[in-house]
C-alpha cells in the first residue's frame, strides 16, 4: 500500500561561505501495517548528473538507484515486515560529493488478533463491594487502542473513581449488582484513515448480593385428622444458591439447598394447644452464615372475647373520608375473620374472587380480613356491623361473634341535627316573644285596673259624674285583653306588629 508523507517542509539546508547548498529530501510514511506496500521518495533537484541515490535504514543500505540523464525523484518501494521498522534516510552522491537527507522513523503496526478478556478474580464471580479487573489482551498486535462494551453498548469515559480505564484494563473498585452483565472489548489500531480491529467474545460478570438476616414464620394446615406445620425461612436479600437449615435446640433437624431463590420450607408436626419447642432458621452461603430469631412451635386456638373497634377517618378539610373497623380477639395464633353488615356477609370468599369494581372500592379487607375499611359511607353502607372469628386451619369450628356496632354517615347526621337545632331555635324564639308580649299586657292591665279602683273610691261625686266613661274604658280594656291573647296564640308564626294590636284594641273598645 502506497502511503506518502509530505515532509518537504522539513528539508534541511546548510549554509557555507555565503552560498546555500540544499540537501536531498526524503518523503515516506511514518506508520504502516505489516505486509503492506510503502514507497520512499528521495529528491535532489539541485544535484549534478549523474546522481546515485541510496536508501538506508538504521545506516544499512537497503536500496540504490542511479540517474544519468534526467533529474527525477528516486522511488524505493518496500514491502513492510516486522523488520522494516527503523530510521530511514537518503544519501546522494554526485561528482564525489555525498549528501544526507532528513530522517523518517517508520513504525510497523501489527494487526490485532485473537482478542480476549481475562478477569481478576477468575471466573468473574464476586460479591458486592469487591474489586474487579478486566484485561483486554491480544495474542498479537501493536499500537493498539481499546474500546469496552457493556451489554453490547459502548462504555463512555467513566466519571466516577469507582470505575475507570487503565491502558487495556477496566477496573471496578467496588462492584455493585448493577455492574453484573456481559462485557466485550475491542482492540483496534489506525493508520491514516485505515482502521483495523479485533473484538473479543462476551464475558459474563456476576456480582452476588450478601445475604440478609433470615426471617422465619409458621403456618398450619389440617390433613385428615392430623395437623401439620409449615416453617418458612427466607432472606430479603441474597444470591442463590444458598443452603437453609432448620435447628431445634441447636440441633439440625433438616436442610434444603435453594438453587433458584433465597427461601425454603420445612414440614413439622404440631398439635393445637401444645408447645412443640423452639426452632430457628440458618442460611449459609460461600462467605456468610446467618441465624434467624427463635420461633415457638405453639398453636393457640381462637378463644375469649371478640369486640370491634371503630375509628372515623377524616380528610384534611375535616370531611369524613372512611371508617376503619378492627376486630379484636382475646387469643388465637391463626384466626380467620369474617364481617357481617345487617346480618349479611361482607365480601365472602366467593365474592372476593368475583367481586365487582364498585364493591371493591366500597369495602377493603386487610390483615387476614381483621380490618374492614369502609371507603364510602352512604345510606346503604350505614347500619350495624359485627365481626366473627374462628381458627383458620379448622373449618368445622364454631364462629365466635362480637357485639354489633352502629355505623352511620356522620355528615348526614350532622346535617339533620343542624336542621333540627335551627327549627328548635326558631320555635323557642317565637315562644319567648309571645311570653314577653303577654307579660307586657298583663302589666298594663294591672296598671289600668289600679287606676280604675282608685278613681271609684276617691270621689263618689266625681264617680257619679264620670263613672260612665271610665267604666267604658275599663270594660273596653278588659274585653280586649282576652281577644289579644287569643290572637297571639292562634297566629304565633304571623308577622306581628304593634299597630295590629292597637287596631284590634280600638275595634274592641
């Protein structure tokens, strides 16, 4: 491959005795792939004919050419081998004068071949927090650069000290589960605009998660006439495979190798009402061994008092949002709860699998159906609620029931109470007003009566002369008072005005 590097601007000149004596100029590539073809060009335009051109590498003659008639550049084609690398220069000889050109260092680029990834540790399986080094190695190649891929996506220059590139290595200082996946590297070189590369095969990196403290629980079921317990052991974190052990009084009772998960189950015999002992779970991995809290193998039958706790839940704007009913039972290891609304079952087992969308939003059951939440409390949800409970593992046992509690829509109650209160206040106001009016007329009646008595016994003569009109006034008032009282009681809600009473009084008189 002919690759010429224009280095004419690097031609050197020597000055001697005021005259300029040009040296020959050598042009050629500074890099070339092995087994490619290159050409070195030696030019000496001011030399006298005949001219002898010599191409030398590291001082050794590798090519010679003579020009007798024309001043043309001397071309030296070369096939690049591993030994072609070195320092090249051109020597011209004419009429006993020898001149040396500039030098060009040729680097031979070997194509990458058989790229592969080596890991430390090997195989690339490690626990989180450990250090991982991946090396992109080649069987052959020079002047190489490296590009890394994670899950077939190119990895850009890292911005964290936890992951960085060093020459042909990818270093992860503290591995996390996110670093697990498939890694690929590509070794490549470039000469001018020609790029050659070789890509490795994928290497899978597995970052294991440390185990968390195991949890332990007990469930019970009936098989025929016998009762059996199911001891569950699990860790919330961890990478399988792991091994679980069931221990009773520090003695291994059973073991299970969990290859697909970090959980295991052990079957044990239990008798309701009898303490069968204390057990623990132990989980073991390559680097960890953890123990669970103790668990007592005791199944307490359901019994004692059953009652319902009611809690009204309000929103931020003080409006009733929901009602939570909680069923409490005195004792029982595995209680099963059921709720009744006005003697009808709320969300029975068959209804829970076939329930409609609206029913589900009206009722919510949690904590093994121990808690009932009324999300919507309207007229149809109001009423009497009670809960009942029995052993979960024994369907033939009798339900224990609580007392009924009345649940009503408090917003509706408050509205009705407000209306009743307003009506009561209005009635009280009218009654008080009538009483005040009655008292006022009674006081006036007493005053006029006293005046009349005084006038009759004070002056007999004056009474004879004036008794007729006075009696008319007194008798007129006494006749009008009953009428006024009857008027007020017959029309208590009427818009009473003083002028109406005066008019009525004048009419009577």
